[in-house]
C-alpha cells in the first residue's frame, strides 16, 4: 500500500481538511470529504486530494460535530488529531457493487425478468455507484458488448452442465 508523509502545513496548502462543502465543489484537487465515524465529541472524516505529484491521497482527520445548543465536550483536538506529520494512503477510484433491498415495482411474467439486461446492469453496477443515468446506461452497454462472447460461453457451459445432471 503506497503511502506518502505530509506535514500539517503541506496539507493546509492543499486545502486539507476543507473548511466546507464549497471547497470540494470548486477545487479540482479536493475530490472527496466523507464521513467515516462518530466519536464521543468529534467525527472522523476522510479527505481525498490530488497532490503535486498528480497522485490521489486519502487522509483521515477529526472534525467538530455541530450539535446546536447541546454540549459536545471540550472542543476540537489540535491539528485535527494529527501529529507534526500525517501519513496519507495513495488511493484510486473503483466502482463498488453494493447489494441493497428495494421494493418490487412491477410483477414479472412467466420466465421473464423484471428488467432487461441493460437496465438491470445499469442500475446495479453504475447508478448505485453514483453515476448519472445516461452514463450508467452507456457504461452498462459497453460492458455487455465487451463481455458478450464470454457470457455466451459461460451460458453454453451452464446449459451443458445442466443437461449432464438430468
């Protein structure tokens, strides 16, 4: 796992941690600022940023919790819980398939799927990963085209196995 050590001042020069959502929206080198966990008086967050070597790095930091008028403890730790230097992990974006339970919206016919392959693949793999619908459909179509021969071979092998078992 590739890492790089930054000083707190270097991270501040990159805008890490961001002071608000607008920093992420308008700074092309700040890619993500996401929630990780809630601690007793603070929240752990993860920030992904592009460094001067054009690689993406992730660091975790402690942020204050806005609880309104409720008491939340002694306040923020110094330097967001960091020491003089912070070890950042090099990261890359990858699509992740996540299974979720959704209500059934239509009834299938006999031996007929609820949706076609393109719609099903687009929704499961790309839309839920955060892609826009048009991008998700195009990515799903590209995947089907790229893997059509392999899927056909797997299906033929499955049919041959099913015939052998009968």
